[in-house]
C-alpha cells in the first residue's frame, strides 16, 4: 500500500539531484565560455577591471579567471583548475577550462537520461587512461641542447600570447634564463627553479628589444655613500652578510645610569671599537664589495669607504640568495666566522647604473651563474606586465622540456588523434559505460573546434575534414594552423606542445569534471542576514523531500 509514496520520494530525490547537476554544469559552461575566445594565436584580448580600479589587458586564461569574482561554487572550482595548471606546468590554462567545460556539457545528456554519475565518472577515467596511453604512443623525444628546436617549440607554445608579434625575443629570453639556472640532479634529471632564481625586473622606458637576460643579477639599490664609494669595480671580491654592521641594540628598552662624564665617553668608545672590530674582520679578506641584508651604520660606512670598499645595505633576502648563487659567495651570519671560501669571486663586473630616475646595481659577467635576472624594458606598465606574464609561461615551457624532453603535435592534432583512438576503442567496451566513453571521445574535439572558431574559418567544414583525416589514423600530426585556419601537418609548421602540459591538461580537466558530476547537493553554510525589526529566530523548519523540488537552490 505504501509503495507509491516511496517511488514518488525516490523520483523527487533524483530530480533535485539532477537540478544540482544541471546548475553545476551550467556554471562550468559559463566559465568556459568566458575564456573560450582566448584560445589560439588569433584569440581575442580581454580587458579587466581589477579590485583596485586598475586595468589589465590580457589573453592569458589564468590571469583573466584570477580577476573574476563568481558566486557559484562550481564556477569557483573551475577557476581553481586554471590556477593549478598554471602552478604545475605554467601553460594550457585556457585549454583545461575549455576541455573541462566540454566534458561536463556532454555528460548533461546522460544525467537527464538518469545515468548514475558514478557510471559516467568510471567511463571518463577509463577514457583518461586510454588518452594518456595514446599520448605516450605519439610523443617524440627531442634533444634539449638543440637550440633551434627549443626555440621553435617555445615559440609555438607562446604563439598564442600577445607578445608573439615580437618574434623570437621572448623565446630567446626564456631559453637563456632557464638554461642558466638549471641544476643537474644526476640520472639525466634537471631541476629548474624559476621562482627562486630567476628575477624579472621591469623597468619602464626604452624599447622591448632592449630586454635581455643578464649573466648575473641586478637589484634596485645604490651604494651607501655614493660620493666616497666606487660605483664600478671589475672582478670584485664580494662578501654577503645577513647581520647588521652597527652597534648591537638592546632587545628591549635599556636604561644606563652614568655618574661620571668619562663613563659616557668610555661607552661611546666601546661602541666605536665594536664597529671597528667588525670592519677589521671584514676587511681582513680584502673585499671590494660588502652587501648586507640589515643596517650599516655611518661609522662602519666610513671605515669601509676609507679602505676603498663599496657597501650596499638593506637588501632583500631573495636578492641576496640570487647574488650568492650568481657569484659563488656564501651568506655569512657573523663577521667573525668569515672564511676565504665565503668570498664570492665569480663575478666579472660590479656596476651601478642609472636607468630612468632610479639607480640599479648590476653584478654581471659571472663565470658560472646559477641565478639570473631578466631585464624587461617597454613603453608602458601594462605592456610590461603582459610581457612578464608571457615570459613566465615561456620559462615554464622551457622548464617542462628540460624536465621531460618529449613533444606532441599542437594545433588540436593531439586531441583529434586521441578522439579518433577512443572512438575506435569505444566499440569494444561492453555495458552501459560505452556511451559516456564515446561522449568523452567527442568532447576532446572541443579544442580544435575552438581553434577553428577563433581564426574565423568555416567550423563545420574544417572539423569534418580533420575528422576524416584522423579517422583512418594515417597521420597523427594533421591539425589546424591557428593563424590561417588551414589544415596542415604540424611537423612542417613547427607547431608543437610539450608532453607535460598536454598530459596535465587532460588529467586536470577529466578529474575535475568527475568531481563536479559527483556533487548532488549544495548546502550553504552562510547565515542569511535578518531584516531589522524582524521576529527573533523562529522554530527550525523540518523539510521533506517534497519541499526540495519547489525551492530555488541557487540564487538567480
């Protein structure tokens, strides 16, 4: 007798779950649509107003999504994807969102036909494993010491960015910088720490062509006493300290009660002797340049300048670490612990130059620097910021190749190959998972389709021609040239992608789609604000499943 009620409740429950899925999928598609037009070399730029009222002009997927303030939790998690992608491999931030959005879009039809999300996720994970296997099959190894190949590869990866109009400039800077700071870990592995050891210094003015990678470091400081200290020293001996070269101050407020006037003089003399001792210990090693992260008193400055030593104070810790890596010095904590091996002798020239209105200190021409500075010049701040963003991407690409020197075809060719391989394999899959598996195969075509849309060619004709070429699996390198919209061989056009980026894009997109599909309820933990003069807290209302249907789960 009670059976019909149970059935009704069950269908209501499923319906409310479907609504949440539908809302999540719509949110993800909305995020994907925002940045879909920024994929590929002929992409549009977006102009963003940031929180402080400044403007950002960019077509970097991550930079755009960073500025968005979205209320929907599913949309927030999509934005998180591009940030993950940016931190992990530094490229493919737009592709990962477009692909993730498409995976959810094709799943919508199955959700409406009452497929269980777990079944769809299982099929997607199977598709991901097979896609990675296809990537392994078509990947090509390259020699990282072959500079023209590396240049071509980095150019094709940042050809979609705003600075591609400046030709090889950014690619050159990226290769020089990453090959400088690369450290061999043995067993053919190389570690490249971009964040720590490559500093990008943006100086407005001059032309973009004046940008260069220094064989050493530069920082925004002048010597302590400009008139007395030398501003140019060839082959300097450098000592780096991270202690103050001044009299020790008390930890807390110290009162000294002196009865006789002579005691006061003794006290001052003790301070002077303490500083003099410190300077003598430093000068024992005959340095030409002393750099400290902390303060440097006037007296110490006098002793050092008398000995013909230049000094720089209050330097950032990160800058100090870079100088140590560049000239082979060791940062010392106490002057009395100095040894000859701590003195940096690897630098070829120390020089202070005036660029624009500010003084910059250069420590350059180092013998074997393991840190470097990229000096960017350009007309405006906005331009420099965009160039810096593109340079970060280019350096990430160079780092990925050094870590894993394998290539895949760009221009949507990889996705089409994967799609064709999965479509073939789907016929051998038994059971209900066959259809979502096939849908995942079709979703991969979103990337070449978007590329075709963005360069303004006839999308349907182009896609049909591409699918036809890939269906018989004759050439995995046939893709779409994002500049002209022609269907060509990617090897000839030198349009490549790195293996790391592609693999990470696929993994992130599919795993996130699975995660969003498995959400069947959104519960808000935020209290609603009560209107002034309203009643006190009413009795808690117990909801039944029947109420869930008529209730609006998400605000419009």
